[in-house]
C-alpha cells in the first residue's frame, strides 16, 4: 500500500518539475529573442560628398598653385562603393630653364573596397581603390632659356615670347590606399595616397607635359605619378539595411 501511494507522488513531482523547466526555457528564449531584436545593427546607405581640404590649404599657402576637388562615393554593398573625383587645377612651374603655367580640369571614376571590419554601429573605412582618370588642359610657356654646351655667349638665349599649347588631354589609371573615420554622425575625415600610371597623353610640338591636372608631376616623362589628399565629407543617408 505504501508503494502505491509513493508512485503517484513521484509522477506528480516529475510533472511539476518538467512544467517548471519548460516555463523557464520559454522565458529565456523570449529574453534572448528580445535582446537580439533590440541590438540588431543596420548599415546606412547613401551618397557621401566631400571636398579636398589639402588642395584648399595649398591654394592659400602656395603662390604657384590653385585648385579645388569634389569627391563622392555611393555604397553598393556592405564593403563595396562606387567613387569618383572632379576638380580643377592651375600650376606654375619655374625652373632654371623655363616658366610655364598649366591649367585644366579632370575627372576620375572607379570603386573602393572597405577592408576594415567595424564593431557594432561603427562605420569607418580602411580601403583600397581603383580609378580611371582623364584630364583636359593647356600650357602657357611664359619664358624659357635655350641650353647649349657652348658657354661663349653669356647669358644664354632667353625668350620671353609667350607660347600657348591648348587642347591637350591625358588618361591614366591609379591605385588608392586610404582611410575614412566617422567624426560625428555622417561626418567623415579621410586621407589617401595614390600611385598613378599614365596610359596616354597629347604631347605638344617641341615641348613635353611636365605637369598634368589631376595626375600631377610627370617626373621627366616616366609615366609614373603619385599623389595624396585629405578631405572632409558628409553622407546623405537614404536608407538602411541589416548589417
């Protein structure tokens, strides 16, 4: 008789414990689900537009240079952006043998790939980029010396008759390494360096392009150039996607 009373008691106790475990498990699942929902991170997609601060500062401190560049990018995927730059430059180059003023405009377009894994809702970039560039420009040869190995005539022949070479073009490709840091909500500070390879150029008669807007100095017609920029940009958020 004692065993008959004990068996129902054990069954009842086990049922209560099972119900308690199921209840606790359900409560935990609810808490985890709620926590996951509340911490879900969304990435901002939109157009980011900025200006090259370096060129603006150089225009104020360097009497032989003036220029302005606008840059923009648009997020296609989590780490992939289409990007480009457009600008104007005027550069006066003075050496022992010539004084030439170069002026023109340029356009660059390509992609940026973010290689940095952000934490939570951070949106910084360490990126590699590729650009195709094109420039339209002209040279004003203000004066030049004719160099000769015969030093009998002193000084050397000097011409101050201005010559103009216009309708010039150049095309190049460049590789970019840079970073963008979000200072405040949607406001970014950026820095990059550029390695450029000249693909083609229009060369004036009896002269050579020593400077190309957007490309920079040609380094004695080697076809390799380098550059840098640091800039401020603002992102116009259009929509969000889950991270």
